[in-house]
């Protein structure tokens, strides 16, 4: 019998107990949404994306930003951390394979780690360190977005016409207050009032 590397309870022959395995799976699934909301919290609603300011907890119209937040709690850092874990898990499991190519993609790497989670908790000696660091990434994000984290709102399906001349049709979702989003399937950006009106207007009508 071995002890869970995260909480110390009995884990059978695994590196993580069942409870912490489930928690890790949920954290990996939630991280992209959390860090997308972090970006929203550090950018003023209704303003350009070039200037980053704090938008929550302000004592006046604008509060000074702790630059350490930008260095440690942002999408890029979360993507970098999860990519390093993905590279190392792949190195241990498939040493003959080349590492995944850059750039880091937080969505893809979290999804990949989640899909490999059963192998990780059974065979990966650093599973406890992985779980601990993912937990820390979540905790850092929640200091910015609050708890519970906002959930994406489903808006409908993408109405952009692709290069092939057909309507994309991928599901479109956004976080509360998000004023700009890009379809992950076709790459079309919704950002103007006309974009949002067109998206709403061309949604399929429900059949009574």
C-alpha cells in the first residue's frame, strides 16, 4: 500500500487517491475557463485590449496594478506550466516520441493531461507534484476571479462563412461580460455590435 502524494491517505498502488484524482481532473477541465476570466478581470470592460488595468476591488475609477499579478497569474504562465508537465509525462510514457511542438496551448494541454490521468496516477512518479502545481494554478486564478469561477454562457452556433463557402456552425460560448471572442473552429472574431447582432439574428429558429 502507498500513501497519496497530495493528502497522505491510502491510495492502494497509485500515486494519488481517488478523491485527489477526481479533483485534479476537474481542475484540469476548469483551468482554461479560469484563466480566460483572469484576462477579463485585468482588462477594463468596454476598453481596448492594449492597456491592462485592474478592474475589481478598485478604490476609485482605477486602482494601481500589482505587476507581480501579471508575472504570475496569467494565461501565458498557466499555459507554460501545463506544457512542461505534458512534455514530461510524454517523456516518461513514450521516451521514443519527440516532445509536442510549441507554442503552448492551455486548452489542448489540459485536455491531454486529463485524458492521460489514469496512466499518470498509476505510473507517473511525479503525479503528486503535478497535482500540487495544478492546484496552485487554480488557487492563484481564484484570487483574481473569485469563487466559484464564472461559467461560460452558450450563445448559439457560429454564423461566419468559412473559406469553403459554408457556415461554420461551431458552438459559441463566452464568459459573463466578455465583449470579444474568437471562434475556436474557424477563427472568426466577434467584437463589434454588428457582429453580435448578426450572431443573434442568424441563429436557427426553434421548431414549435
